[in-house]
C-alpha cells in the first residue's frame, strides 16, 4: 500500500510541511515575568491594638484584582507602556480583553491555625505574558505597584470611614444628651422641683434645723425649770427680776423656734412633688441612663477606631511588600518555532498515511493469487506477472496514478 499510495502520502506531507513552516514563522514569541508580593502581618498584636479593617486578606485581594482589571485601569496601562501599538486594527475593547487574559493574579493561602480556613493569604503572585520581555517586566511591576497602593488606600479609607462614623455618632449622642439635660432643667423650673443636688442639700438643711429645734426645746425646758426654782427659793424682788430675764430668754427661744419651723416648712414644701412629676422625672432618668450608656459605648468604639486609623496611616497593620520584583525573561515562554515545524511535518506524514489507508478501503482490489484465494476461497486459473518498468517509468506512473483515479471518478 505504501508503494502504491506513495504519491498521495508525499503530496500531503509536502503541503502539510509547508503550512507547518509558515505557521511556525508566523508565531509570535511571548515572554513571562512575575512579581511576588508578601502579606506582612501587623507589627502590633491585635490584642493590644486591633485594626478596624475587617475581612480576610483573600477577599481584599479579590476586590483589588477586580479594580485592577477594570476597563479604565487597563486602558491607562496600555497607553502608559504602548502595548499592542502594532495591532492597529484592534479596537480598545479587544486590547483590554487581550491584556486581561495576559495578566493573572494568584494568592497562596497561609498555613492554617487550627482546623478552619480563615482566608488568610501569605503570598500574591502577579504574572504578565506579553510579546516583549521589557513589556512583561514593566507591566508586572506596574500591577504590583498598583496592588500595593490600592491595598494601602483602601485600608486607610475604610479606617477613616469607620472613625468618621463613630465620631459623627458620638457627636449626635452628645447633642441628644445636652438636649435632654436642657429639657430636664426646663421641667424642673416649670414645676418648681428642686434639682437632685439641691434636694440633698435641702434634706441636710432640714436635718440641721431639726437638731436646732431640739436644742431650743432643751434650752426652753432648762429655762422653765430654772424659773420654777427661782420662784421657790429666792426672795420676791430677786425672783421677779430673774423671772423677767427667763421670760425674755424664752421669748427669744420661741422666736428662733418659729423662724426655724417656718424655714423647715418651706424646705419640706419645696421637696414635695406630685405623682405625675415623679413619673416624668423617672422617665427622664431612664432616658438619660440609656443615652449615657450609649455614649460610653460609642466613645469606646471611637477610641478603637482612632487607634486603628493611626495604625493604618503609620503602616503598622497588615500590608503588602515586594518579595521578588519582576525581572526580564531569559527566553520566550512559548515553544520553539523549529519544534512546531517538526511536529507539523510529522503530523502531515501521519495524515497522509491515514488518507492512503482510507483510499485503500474505498477501492479494495485483489492484487495477488494468494490474496484472492485467502479472500474468496477460490484459486485463480491464471495470473499475470507484475510488469517491470524502468525507474523513470515507475516514477511517472506513480505521479500520474492520482490523476487517473480522479479521471475515473
């Protein structure tokens, strides 16, 4: 079969080899460059100063990758490094798609602490595959620089927004506390209710007045007893004089007692409030306690947010650093042209053999007496020996054989 179909095999192999060489010559070499970034752990432990930037590093890297692969960012990089300038027929959208397929950002998960995956990334690799080694290195470095900048800016922005939220909330609660204090003061003034500090002071004053009243009562008892003894023991003239003095002392003590009693009644009247006023005062106290508890909690959160913001601005929290900068590739990442041409030639020969085999199956012919006896079980009556021709005639016959077959069809 190989001798009979040598012309077909040779023709297919020649045509396939020509196309393989042409395709190999048309191939454009691609160069590979990679920049490795390391995720550095916070300088200060979270137990001492916790960052306000929540979420796993894998999720943050994913968000950064989405922003880097945005159309506007990719067009900026294409214009900056003059990528695909020789492909003038391509639209900006096609260039963006091509660059997006040429860049890959992959992360390596950090070692687990325990049995759960917390989404922590230890290393980020940025790979560029471009027609020029310089372009691959520059683009990989540019993506690495933008990744670090986006990481820093997003963390600072998130910390700033957190701090701003709690600062605004603290100011709002402080304003509510001040407003409630003014409302309580107006209520005290409107209902003639003593302030809490004044109430305690007035109660202490009433207690002091009660003690003074007791002292006056004791002095009055002593003066009366002394007057009784004077009337019994002294002479009438002396008794009258001393009784007059005692009466004057008793009058003075009565005046003091009346004054103190009047002051006591005034203080007790000031302390007395109606049940409705008491209910409203209780409501004011509960509202004030709630606002003060909320204010204390928000103040603590604001302090934590301020510490987290300072950590981010001082770059003391989690951050990205360049572990291995992008370098120039020593050789193309694509396969060699000679290798492609050889593979194409071998494939062409294989295709020629397959075509020759299919042609034999399509036009089966009994070539020898032994083949006829094997296929049909009948012995031929006579057989014509093969015609021997010269080398030139044999070559001409083999070249014209496909044309004869085409003419028969």
